[in-house]
C-alpha cells in the first residue's frame, strides 16, 4: 500500500495494490528500485555483499561445529573403550575434525618423546602445558571468522541508518527545490529509500547476531569439553604403569574398571 502511495503522480486517490491484483505490487516495487538514488543503491549493494558473506560463514561454521561434535563423541567412546594409548594414537587421524583428537595427538607426541611410548611420564607439567596449548589452538581454529559475524551484526543497522538519513535528506532537498508544499511526489522517493535501507540493514544484522550468539554458546561447550578431556588424558598418562614384557604397551590403567567420569554432559551425551 505504501509503495502505491509513493508512486502516485497527482493528488487524487491512489490505487491500492490489494484492489488491483498482485501484479501491481511487484510493478510498484520495481518502479521503486528504478527511482532510488546512487547512495541508496551503494548501501543496498554493500548490505547484500555483507549478507552473502555472513550466510557463507554461518553455514560453514554450522557444518564445522556439527562435524566436530559428532567426531568428538566418537573419539571419546573410542578412547574409553581402548586398552592401549598407542592403539588410540593409531586411529586418532580418523577424527581430524575433533578438537579432542588434536589435543590427544599433541599430548601423546610429547609423552612419547619423554618416555619412548611406555611407562609414566617424566615431566607431567610439560604434558599439562602441551594440553593447554593444543586446546587453545583447537578452540582458536573453531572460532575462525566469528569476529566477522559480530562485526556484520553490529555494523549493518548503522549502514542501513546511513541510507535512512540520506533518504530523508533527499526528501528535504526535493521539497525545498519545489514549491515548498509537502507532496508525496516530492518526498516519496526519499522516504522510500529510507525505509528500504533500514529494512535491509535489519535483515542482514538479525541472522548474524543470532548465529553469533548460538555459536558462542556452542564454543563454550567445546572449551569445557577440551578441559575435561585434557584432565582425563593426563590422569591416564600419570597412572600408566612401567612397561614390562608381560604387559601391553601404553596400557590405560584398569580398563575393566569403569573410572569416574567428569564429563557426562555437553558433547558427551
């Protein structure tokens, strides 16, 4: 209805799209985009590119976190069922999307350099530092491009507001350049630009903000899971018995006795 009013060329009663068919609404919308100024076009193009990029990040990040969650669950089950750390290390590459597998790889490599692959670690503090560093690196990898979502979500409304201000300025310019009488023909195009750019800014910002908040909450779950798994892994290494010909290489202590789990939540459900 608003678009039909803005397209009226005289002071008579304008046509209402609902009374003339849906084709008039699309025609009015097309006419609107042919009359907007270059500044509004620039704003809309910028918001369109930002929207494309944000959706590319959203879909990519959703897939990455989904794969990381599924493979982390599988890796934890494999870790807890295995009787040998060496056996786990041989198959850790099958869970490349899991941050927990990346932590295990780095910690086990440090453990292997210390002990040759068997027995209790000589320096548990070094393993703790390795686990902390590997966990931070894995989490940083999952957080890639998150700042772009935050930036797009916070800046897009202001970009749309810039188009709004310029549309209002254009309306006043047309009004002052005419007879000074406020007619729809004089102020309509500028107001239309203002409304369209405002709506476009919100359309781009809302999905980016929602996705950023959801991904941030999910990353906190990953951070907790990495810390819990690191403690569980270090406990297993610290309790590893010295290697003997009769004992399996790199055994996980007491595999038949279920250990108390700290992490029966979050990713591990």
